[in-house]
C-alpha cells in the first residue's frame, strides 16, 4: 500500500505525494502505549459522543471489518511481546490484560 507524504516535491513531476509503505512499520507502538490506551478508555467512557464517530453504511462496515482482520493478523506477528493469538478467533493484549 501507499501512504501520503508532503515533502520532497520535484518540480514538473506529478504531486500525488505517495510512497511505498513498509508493512512492518504501518503500526507503531512505543513506551507511551499503555498511557494512550488508558486515556482512550477514559475518553470512550466519559465523552464517547465527542470522540467516537463511525459511519454505519454497509460499505463502510465492510471496510472496517477488512481493516480489523488485517490488524488482528498483523499485531501478533509484529508485536508478539504485546499481542497473543494462540486462541482461535481471539487476540489477547498482554499489556492491557484484555481480549479483543
């Protein structure tokens, strides 16, 4: 897949601003992950209507599930120290101690 970038423009060349994405790096998790997830949980509990918007159109739902399946497949391969997929159909987050 390609991602948009907004630098290194070359005069006279199309400005699509895309480049190849290293699939190993499309998700990044660093030391701030646990704190970010706690903040996410707080926002979803206390301000859900302000921070969560989702299109429920049938085509959008299909796209969301496609993305979710790709993410669930990728996470334990890329971050085996955080995600465990040993139980079929489930993904365990070792850092947060919860099943997805």
